[in-house]
């Protein structure tokens, strides 16, 4: 299946360059110069991944991300000249899966996109007897990349799902941020603060009181642990 990539970028030359390299790699692209246009066309294009700039005319990238995440779990890669820690943390905390700062190599960007699409497709290959993890009112279907609370399907980004799945597979065992980053991001180099951001996002979705988590515990000096007893 040819991956469909939505590029939300107001600088025409940049959007065209990204599109050129992605299409040379066999992907289909659509370019939108504003967040409003991108949101209006989501259902008709149904992208497999979104490349998002933050500095957009009108609605900015942060607001787009907030609205997008209410209805879609599609992976989002932010590509922005804004490289302050607060912007990166806000982007990841708001629902982005990756953050790339400008200027960047188009070939490296394509490699990042390809890796994200590959992980998404691998996660969708559900085996006949896929693993399930039940905790509280929730059930996580590992092969289907699906989290349900009763009959309700909960929207998780690819990274959120990877982190939660990893914690559940290692329930009762504390995992260092370095271990979580290596397994969920498939990388040993990067900003480990992203792990804390995703833990907070997961707590907001599955904990009744995120400030006093029942499921995902912080074990000081040892990382994070999924609490078996809390899941009963």
C-alpha cells in the first residue's frame, strides 16, 4: 500500500521540497498551506502520516494538533524551526510522535517518515491469537494497536501505544527512561524528557487522578512501573 502523507506547511518551497523527496520514495502527498485547509480535507485524503509545521498563518500547529488528536490517532511528525525545549515538549505533549528541527536533510526526513510508517504497519499486523492486556475497565489489544474502555475505543498515538504496551508487557518491573526510549522510539540517542511527556499523556487518558496514578507509577531512581495491583 502506498503511504499517504499530508504536509501542513505554509512555505511553498519547503512543502514542495518535502513532497518531491517523499514522492521519489514512492509515497503520495498532499500539501496544505494552512491548518484550516488541512483539517477540512482530512476525511477526503485520509493520510497515513502528517508532517506539521508550527508557525502557520491563522491557526498554528499546536492548535491543529489539539483538534486533530480529538478524532485521529494518525502519526504526526512536527518539522519546525522552533527548537526551544518548551516548543518540543509542548509538541510531543500535545500529541506529536516525532519532532524534527529545521533546517534538516530531506533524505533524513524521508528516512524518519519511512521508519514511522513501517512501525505503524508492523503494529497493524495482528496475529490470529493476539496478546491482550486487561486492567481496570481497559483492554489493550497489542496486535491491533487498540485500547478500549468498555465499548469505547480510545485514541492513542503510535508512541503512546508503544509506551503503554511496553509497560504492560513488563508489569511489576520498573523500567528506566533510557530503556523505554530505546524500545518505544527504536533509538538509543535522543531527548529522554520525551518519555516523561508521554507518561503524563497516558496518565491523563487512563488514570482517574493523573496526579495520583493507580496504574503507571513513578519509582524514584528506577523509572516507571505498571502496577499489577492497581490493575485489579
